[in-house]
């Protein structure tokens, strides 16, 4: 039966997605992979050396400085046709693009003959054996419907390509908080770089003057044409004014004012005469009424005549002759009043005629005055415009000889003595850093992708079972040499590891020492057979009577380890055709008995499930101190799960850096599914060089002094 006193175990754990980063574990992984990281860095450094010193073509950068004159000084205080640049950020950015304009670059290319320079004209270079363009063209030709013949590049397309090449090498920048532009050009020739930078700066200055001259010339031409037109318009306006002034009766605006004054006086005189006639007519009527009534006193009062008043006084004194004089005088007064009224009416009529004439003259001269003033204003406006355009024409003509650029060359390009690229030290430093980063990334990626077991702690953490032993790989070429190695090197690292395993197995249950020990694994090739033989030899070296049983009757590999001539084995004992004593063979090197397996036509699981196998184990318990059973892998066949029902201890072997996490977990689960709990695990076939390669060698190096090779 299996032991029920095993320590409690944790649940099996598969890899988890943990958002937290364990910095210590990360640094530990990098430290273990330091050799790979260093090799990657050195390799990248060698590539950097090869590129910087042998492959890269040195290039030289030359630069010229141009200053923007935002405060233009004029020789004469005359307004320019094209004003100076304002100096704001938009203007600065615009000037940067002007310097980079294709028109200026094309003039540089033509002036310096760069179209004949292979550095800029790709058609002049010797074609490489294999180029990207050739590969792309070949693929394009192989595609269906690509039967279009390649055309030879035209002069314009070649020029455009050279301009593009120069633009790729050109850098134009503005120094912050200043009006200074830096023009940098990078080529393979230092003298060529300086020439291109200087020529571009000169063309930029010349272009500013050329643009101003063109604008001034255009303005001069337009102004000349406009002045000629304005002169004709002025002459026509003055001629019209002169003709109108000659044909009109209006002397001046002052004469019109005098006519208005005369009209006013005529109207006032007419009104006065009309008022006087109204008064006279009223008096005349009153006098006639008083005369008819015979009231001489009233007549005298109304007549307001001193003579008539004196005659009235004479009448009052009784002068009879005075009455006739009074009547005559009264009639005379009435006749005079009638004459006055008649005369006034004739004057009023004459005044009305004069008023009508004067009014007509005023109306006619007012219209003429308005027309005269309009013609005068038009003539004056034409004259002013003509004089302004004439003055502007003369100013523009003068400016054609004094135009200045808005910028000046601050400093010419200096021929560089040292290449600007490649920057060898920077390339080497960056190469080294990239190599170290790539190495670190490789180490981390490999660690993340690693799904095998390299250390016992990882195996324990993922299974929840204790690791009872860590067995190094035995340095033998053939299985037949394993017993010789174990027997002749009892102090080797492998022997000491098996000895530690034996101690762990015995201490796992002090109350009940395990008698039947079963060894199994997840998949074949994990070293469980070698471990079974080594453990049997170790128990036998303690003076115990040990039996080693080959429980893997499907593969039968014991004959590769032992030279046993007996043909009978486990199946013969179970079938009763052979006795146990005859089937068991003692091996002197092993120091223990060996019960070999046999081929069977019956399913192996059925054989181990039989009562005869259980009875055999009971019999063996009476004859042997330890019984070691080597069983098949649990993921391959169910034999181990059947045999495990009758054993005391189950040791689960895991091959170092080979068996995957899932295989181990699934193997343990298969045992637990039939209520079997393993006693512990072993991490076997550990490669010492592999441990050092992965960075774990330091954990075990301090113990090597206790072992023999």
C-alpha cells in the first residue's frame, strides 16, 4: 500500500498571468544570462566597428549663415514698391521654405554642374551586382500585365531627381530668438559641401534683389501707362471746364449772391408799396364815407392835413367862404390819394416783372454754378491723381537703381576638416547598447518561453511536492558502463546525489520505513531506470538485501545494463513456470538481486492488476529489505498507476530542462486520479555545463570540491 503520511501538498499551478513584475527575479534572470548578453553586446560592437571603419562612407557637412535684415535702411526716404520683411515667426518660416525651394536648388544644381556628379545623379553610378530596384523590377516583370517597357529617364526627370537628392542632403534651420538662418549641406566632398552652401546663400540674396527689381520694373511700366491715361483725362477735364466757363453768364458765385440780395430788395419794396396802398385805400374809403356823411371834423381827422385842419377852424369861427375851401381841399386830398394808389400799383406791377426776371436769372445761374463747381472738382481730382501717380512714377524709377536685399550673408561656409558622419564613437556606443539590449531581450524572451524545469525551486513551486534529490547526468556513453561507473566512483556527484535521495526517502516517513519503492516519470527517457539501478546499488551498499524489478515489460531495457543470461523473468514467476529463486539473478557490481522483465502477449496493465502480482509482492516483502520497481511513464501507459496501488513510496523522476511543465503536471494528476500521492520528485540528468550556460552554475559550484569526477 502507498504511504498515507506524506506532507501536505499545494495545488498544481500552471503558468499564471501576473501583472506585477518581480524585479529581483528579473535581475536574477539577466544576471544568469550575463554571458549571452555580453556576447551579444560584443557582437554588435564588432558590427559597429565594421560599419563605422570599413563600410560607412565619410560625409562632410558645411554651413553658411544668412541674417534677415528686419530693419531695412533706405538710402532715400521713399516708400518701396516691395516692402521689407516684417520678421515675425510666419515670415521666418516662409523664408526657410524659400531657401529650400526647388527653384533655388535647381539653379544651384545648374550653376555648380551637380547634374554631372555621380553622388547626386544616380544614373552616373556603376550599378551594383544586385540592387533593391533590380529585385523589385524583376518581380514587377514576372507579374501578369506588366509588359510595359521601361523608358529611359528624360533630362527633366534626371534634373528633378538631382534636385531631390540635394534636398535630402540640405538642412535649413532658424536659430531660436534670432533672424539668422543656418544652411547646412552634407556631401562626400568637404569642398563641394562648402561650395553648395555658399552658392545657395548667394542665390537666396540675389533672388531677393531680383524679385524686387522685377516688381519695381512691373510697377514702373504700369505707372507710366497709368500716368499717360491720367494726363489725357486731366486735359479733357480742364478743357470742359474752360468751355463751360466761356459759354455761361455767371461771372462768379459772388454775382449770384448780389442777385439774391437784389431779389430780396425788390420783394421788400413790392411788399412796402402793397402795404402802403392798403393803408391809402382804407383812408380813402373812410374819407369818402365821412364826406358823404358831411362830417367835416371826421374828414379832417382822417385826412391828417394841416391845411384842412386850419380851414376847419375857420369854419368854426363862422367864415362862410371856408366851407368851399374845405371841400376843395378835401377833394384835392382824395384825388392825391387816388393818384398815389394808382402810381403805387403801377410800381408794384413793375417790381413783379423785375422779381420774375431776377428769379429766373438766379435759378439759371444756380444750375450753372453747380455744374461749374462739379467740373472744377473733377478737374482738381484729376489733377491731384495725376500728380500723385507722376510723383510715384518718378520715385519708382529712382528705386530701380537702389534696391537692396532683405538679408545678408552673415558668414560663409568653412571647408570642414573632419567628417560629420559616421560618428564612430557614437556608433560604437549605440551598437554596444543595442547589442546588450538585444541580448537582454533574448535572455528574457527565452526565459519567458522556457517551459521546462531547471531548478528544484521551480519544480516544487509548480507541483506542490518536495524535490527529494537532484541527480546530475552520469558521464557514460553506453548504458552497460553505468554499473561500472557507480561501483568505481562511490564519491562522485551522481553517487552523492543518489545517497541524498536515499536519505530523503528514508526520512520521509520515520514511523514506517518504505520497503517497496516505485520509480516512474511522465515520458520515456527521463532517467528513471538509471535512477532505479543507482538507488538499488545505494541501498545494497548499506548491507540491505535489495531486489530490483524491471516493471517496464513493454520496453525491456535492463539487458542493456546487465549481462544476465537467464531467460526467465517476472512473467515466468507470475505464471508459475519458474520459481522466484531461479528467475532472480544476483549482480556483483550492483550488489543486489535483479528480476528481469519479459515480453508478454497479455496486456501489461492486466498482469500487474492480477492477484498473482499482489501475492508476489507480499512474498517479496518477507525476503527483501528493499524492493525497487522501475515502472513505465505514466503518460504513456497505465502500468505505473496499477503498480502504485501496492507500493510504499512513489518517486517521480523529471528530466532536467527537458520535460515540460504540462507533462509533469498531467503525469502527477494521472496518479492522483487513482488516489495515489507521490512521495517526492527528483530532478535528474542535470547538465553541469548547461547549468553554467543558463547562469545557475554558481549555485552548485561551491560543492564541487566534495565530489569526484
